[in-house]
């Protein structure tokens, strides 16, 4: 446009000049100037179009460079993930060493269990000996009962003999009274003294016979007492073998002691009666001196007999005391036996506890084996994913090289356009020189201009490499219980789900985050191959995030959307716990109720197979099945009886481990088989929500 102005001024000067001799053809000059104006307009339009194209191409190149920076950042993060594989391998080696240590501890526990079993066998032999001793004691008690019955019969006979002796003594007293009346008659009638003496001789002869009979009776009593002593000695020997029913035996012995005391009292009364008879005989000896010596001898013999009877009573009392002492010893022996039996029962309880611990250890080993298998699978997946990342990195590097080469070509084209534009300007300058004259010499270099203003801030540089992960910090103090949350939404409202069937736009290269902690709008970066209308993934609804988020435990909601409405479990939502979130049966029931759901109730084979795939190699899970109300009558937590079952062969066995309560709650084990558990055990769990939840399949 500036060249056009210069030529217009030149044309005016030519028209105004009076001495112009070169412009002879006026119309030809006007046509040339019009053509020049047309060429200037076309050149301006071409330059504008070329500048627009250059600017658009530069914008595309700038966008590609920014995308390359973003791809470089993602490759750097993926490289850190690949480097973390080495740490995973080291952790796997540490887990293998820990399992070997656990196996050695398990072998030590088995050896201790073997020693306990040997001790239990020795205790069993001791118990067998004690049982045999008890049987022998029972037989001895039976024989002792027979001996006691025989002794009671002997004592009855002794009592009968003493009764007969008492009758004889009464007869003797009557004879003594008769003799006394006769002596009184003799005193009154001295004339009849000879007759009285003869009668007295006859009476003395009768008394001598009676005394001889009494002596024989006393000797028979001594022999009976000796026999009783022998019987008690046999009873003592038999009592050494008795160990049972000591209280009854002691009462019978006390009764026997009372009978013996009665016999002793009876003997004492007999002695007193004999002493009375001796005094009467002494008074008779004063009157009859011929019979005094014989009466004194008889009295002496009777006193000796009484002394022997007293000695015998003392010996018998001492024997009964020794028998009571031995019975006390036998009772203490029985107490020791009972203590040994109690100790043996305690040992059996300890063995049962050890067996329970061993079973828990076996379940822990199986769970650790499942975890190791899952870890190996995760490592294999990570390795395959790292190979894919390396391939994508190579592809991105090749794409970056192509973009750089394209940018180089664009820069070369821009240089070529600039050179062509310079040539055009030079041509216009040359044309102007023909009109105004030759170009003069170049002038001197001018002075330097002032310093310009500061330019705009450049683009943000690429993201640096990610640093290494720091060591885990100490566990914090458990926080206080929070306030009660807001009331949930009504079931009629549909809410977006968490588990998705397809990733957001971007495919495998999209941004990956934890489902519970999605990226914010500012952190989200749109991949270059994503359309401009692509938006970042939405965050999950707030009311589905439970207390497991604070424990960094991933939560998973699954939707059986692929089942039709004819299946029982169609459109049901399931909550799977994982990690350290393990509860017992009662706590699981409360947890699921607080989440407006219930424990899982499997009612079809399709639901069983689907849950089997979800919990593969993840440990044990609770079922909402129990027989707490009635033993061996299993019911779901809603009170209905199960129509479909998948028990493991041999289950449920209701193993009680020696406790009063057995296994009353059901759960899922390997291959999703059903098994009964103790309700107090802590394992993983599954919550099921009815079909009114209507969760979606994607974000």
C-alpha cells in the first residue's frame, strides 16, 4: 500500500510538471498504474492468506508440543510404576521368607502338639489304672458290706448271749435273796443251823456250778470278741482297698462304734452286777468262813475278767481310731485322684485350644497363599502393562520425531515465503528507482535505540520426574466418633454407579486414579486424541463413601446389569469388603443394615457363579445364613429358608471344639463353597442391596 502511495505522488508530480518530456502517452500510463494497483491488492490478499496459514500451523505445532510434554509426563509416571516392580519383587521375597519362618514355627508347634499327645496318652493310662482301682474298690466295698452284715449278725448273737447272761444273773439274784431269807431263818432258828448249813452247802454247790457256767459263758464271750477282733482285722485289710463311697462307710463304722460302746456299757453294767454279787458273797463269807476263800478267788477272777474286758474295749477303741485315720487317708487319696482327673481335663482343654489355634493358623496360611497368588497375578499384569507402556512410549517417540520433522519443514517453508516476500519488495523498490533515479550510497550506521519493554511470560515447562515414595509414617491415634450423617436419598432417585463397564474417552492411555478419590477439574488433562467435547470423569456420589475411605480400603459396588428380570438376583447391588476390613457375623449384619442393605443371600446358581468370579483368591466371606434359632435349621437373615444351597461336601458339621456353642453361621470358602463358621470369627463380607438401587454401569 505504501508503494501505491509513492506511485500516486509521482503521477501527480508528472501531471503538474511543465517541463515533462517523457510522458507522451497519457492513457498508457494510467493503464499501467491501474494494473499496478491490482497487483498490489492481489499481493496483499496473498500475504494475508499466507500469514493466516502460517499462524494456524504454528498453533497446531504449539498444541502438539504441549501434548508431547503431557505424554512425556505420563511416560515418566509410568516409568516410576515400572521401577516400583522391583520393590514388589523384593516384597514378594520378604513374604516368601516370612512364610518359611511361619512354616518352621508351625513345625515347632506340631512337635509341641505331639508331646502334648504323648502326655495325654500317659494320662489316659493313668486314668485307666484309676478306673481299674475304682472297680477293685467297688468290689472291696461290696465284700466289706457283706462282712459288716456278718458282724452285725455276730453282734446280734452276742446281744442274745448277754441277754441270757442277764437272765442267769437275775436268777442268781433271786437265789441270793432266797439264801438271805434262809440265813435269816437260820439266825432265828439256831436249831436248824445244821440244816441251814447243809442247805447252804447245797446252795454253794449250785453257785459253784453257776459260777463255772458263768466262767464258761465269759470264755465264750472272749472267743466271740476274739472272733470279732479277727473280723475287724479282715475288715481293716479290706478297707485298705476301698476308694469310693467313703462317707457311707464312715457312717456305718460310726454306727458300729456306737454298738460297741453299747456293748461296753452293757459289760460295765454286768461288772457292776458282779461286784454287787461279790459284796453279797463277802457278807455271806462273814457268816460262812468256809466259803470265803472260794468267794474271794471267784471275785478276783471276775475282776481280772473285767480288767481284760476294759483292756479289750480300749484296744477296740484304738483299732477304730486307726481305722478312721486310714479312712481319712483313703479320702485324701480319693481327693488327689479327683485332682488328677481335673488336671487331666484341663490338659484336654488346653489341647483343644491348641487345636483351635492350629486350625486358625492353617486358615491363615491358606489365606496368605491366596494373597500370594493374587500378588503374583498382579505382578504379571504389571509386567504385561509395562511392556505395553514401553510400546506406547516408542510409538509416542516416533510420533514426536515426525512432528519435529514436520515443524522443520514448516520453518523451511516460512523461510522460503519470507525470501519470496523480500524479493517482491525488492522488485517494487527497483521499479520505484527507475521512476525517481538511481539508488544512492548506503548511509552511516545509526545510533542504538532504547531498550524495549519486557516481553510476555513464556509457556510453562514440562513436569519433572516423580520422586521416590517415602517411608510409611507411624499409625495415628484413633479419632473420636463422628456425628451422625445426613439422611440418605430416597430409593426412587437414581444415582450414578461407581464400577464402570467402559473407561472414559482415551482408552488405555487415559488418566487412572483411585475410584474413591477421582481427579479434580484442575488436575484433569485431556489427551490429544480425545475430542474437544470430552469432559473429565465425574466423582462418585458422596453417600456411598463409608468409613472404609478413612482406612484407605477400596470399596466396590457391582451391578448385575447383564442378567434379565427372570433371574432372582438381577439388578442387585453388591458391596465387597477387602483389605483389613474384617468383621464378625453380628457386626457385619449391623454394618449392612446401616448401609440400607442386608447380608448377601444367594438364591440361584447364576448368582452363585457370578459371586464366585468376584471373590476368587480373596479369602473367606460371610453369608446371611445362620441356624442360631434352631440347630440344623438354616435360615436367611430375612427369616426365609434357603431354596438353593452350595455346601461343601461334609458340611455343615457344627464343629464345637469342646464348647457349648458350635458353628452357627455360614460363609464362602475356596471355590465359593458354603461352610459353617463360628459367629465370633472375623472374615470379609458382602452386602446386598435390593433392585431399587438402580446403579449405572459407568461413570
